């Protein structure tokens, strides 16, 4: 990401439009990564809940 920032700075001096595009592109990547992380965390939590339910059921039985 540091390399990206430097690239954006150098591009900004020439054409602001490219700078905006780069920012949007980085924001998009960030959102995609963030959603993947959240999705993974949620699925992990769900599996943990399922496991605890299964353990609880086994404990009752």
C-alpha cells in the first residue's frame, strides 16, 4: 500500500483524474478485503456456535 500512495502522489502532480481513480480503486480493494474478513469472521462465529450447540446436545444426551 505504501508503493501505491507514492504512485498516487506522483500521478496527482500530473493529472488529478488518475489520482481520483487510484483512490477509488484502492477504496474498492479495501472494501472487498474488509467484506471478506467480515464474512470469514461471521462464518467462523457460526461454526463455533454450531459446535457449542453440538457439545451441549452431547452433554444433555
